């Protein structure tokens, strides 16, 4: 049945308020000019989704969460040229408009048309494409992948290789570029270096993969959930630390383990205290601290100002610093050519209707990435 130009009724997960999530029938409008409607095939559950659902980020409710998604283009709006119906695509929580100051700068990737910080929950024209029970439903990060169909702007869609396996490739929409890219593209980890990673979830373990691929000699993993340690060791972590079992602050233990501090520290949790700990683990003169985790709204980061001049680098990065539409398709190709392996990150796959079970696995720390299948 040809659905182009028509309203589609389908299932979607709606967060009516913080801590209130249910699967409902929604109406998805056709794409307007410059937009793409996608039939979703898979979506990963990311910590950012959980933070939104817990009310830790300022968003407009009710909304359809989800941003790490893969699907097939169902229809396109006027003027769309980069994709066509039938194309396999990934949704991009950080778009690439190729026109703003960030996109035009060789080092910039945090497109000014993103809808993460701050989040309006609306398309670029200020309206929504979702309704449920007669009520307007907001978008999440301009993607809303916890829906059988979604509408995103063309600038937030990456066409990928037709050979991509659509039941797992969604991880390259967020977790892989965010983590792997933080190590290989943003920090540029060098062979023989020592690294520490705070947080061993999907993004944290993708960082481990990047450090390992870059030739790091020692990789220290930090997490309070020891169930993740076997996965971490399998991917290349040499030392696992649970801060709750240490008699002194983890940064002191890392300094003792290394003697001088690490070359590269990564924070993939999103808490000011772990960001500070990661900074304190760095070699005073040349250590690089990379912040990947999204901190709660209005939280502040406090550093010892007297030691800022010693030479350490503190930097934040989103989606690995990649210009998303340009670079994400290449990561998919790299996976298909066995240059990177995302399979170990995806520990569970569940049908969309088991959304709540997927979040239970996430909260219990029993999964790295749980992928919802549509």
C-alpha cells in the first residue's frame, strides 16, 4: 500500500511525563519540505534516553524518545535530494546542515540546528509531526526512534550501505561514533598510551574499542557495576576498578597504578564528580581528559584552578567529533569490511513491545546495548 503523502497510524512509545512511559497508537504526518519519513527497523537504548525519561534533562512532555535508530526511507518531502524511498538510513541526533558556523569550520560538528541543547522537541519549522489521542506529541533530539515510523529533517539522516544489517547497525547512529570516535577521532589516542574510562556501558565500551584499536598499552576501566567487567576485559580493558570497593578516591588509585597519571581519560557517565575524577587522573603536563557523558541540567563542574596551567587538556565531544552525514556512513562501511566490530556491544535484541523489559535490563546493568526491533 502506498502511504506517501498520507498520515500513518502506528505504535510508538510515549513519555507522558517523567517516569511515565507507555506504548500507544500515534498518527505520523507526512514529511514536509526538507524532511524524511522513515520506517524504523531497530533502535538502541542509550543512557541519554533514560536521563530524559527520569526528568534529568529539560524537555517538553509528552514526547517520543529514542535517537539511536536505523530504518528505511518510506517517503520524502519536497526538495530532499540525499535520500530516496527504499534507502537504508541512520538517524543522527547531531545533524549536519553544512551551512552553520559549526558545520563550516573544519573542526566543528555540533551543528547549530541540533535539538539536544536545548531541546525544543519540535521540527525546524516549530511544529510536530506526531499526535496521539488528539494531543500534540513532541519529538526527542529531532529523531524520536521509539516509533514504528518517524519524521526527521534531511540534515539528520545518513544514507548507508545497502548491505548493512538493519537489526544491529543502529549502534553506529550513536554509541559507536560517540565512544569509538572519542578515542580515535577526537582524542587521537596514540600507540603505547595509558587510558582510563569512567563508565563501561555501550559508549564506554565503544571507547575501549577505540583505545584498543589505537594501540593503547594499558586501559583502565572504572564502573560500580562489576557485571560489566568480563565484557570490558574481552574488549581490551587491562584493569577494572569499582570505586565502591576502594579505600581511597579512584583518581588516587589510578595515580598510584600509573605513577604519573594517564595519557588519556574519558568520562562516559555524565556526573560532575566523575568528570572531576577523570581530570584528576590525567598526567599534569600532557594528559587529555575527554568528557562524553551528558550531565544533568544546571549542574556545574569545579576544578582546582591552581593546577589548570600545568598543560592538561579538558575537552568535550559529541558523536566523536564527526561531521555526522559525512562520516557515519563510512563507519558503517568500515564495519561491513571488518575494520571495526560492533557486534560485542549488542548483547540483547528484543521486539519493540518488550520496551519495558529492555529498560529493566538496562537499569539492572545486565546489558551493554539492548536493541529494539520493529
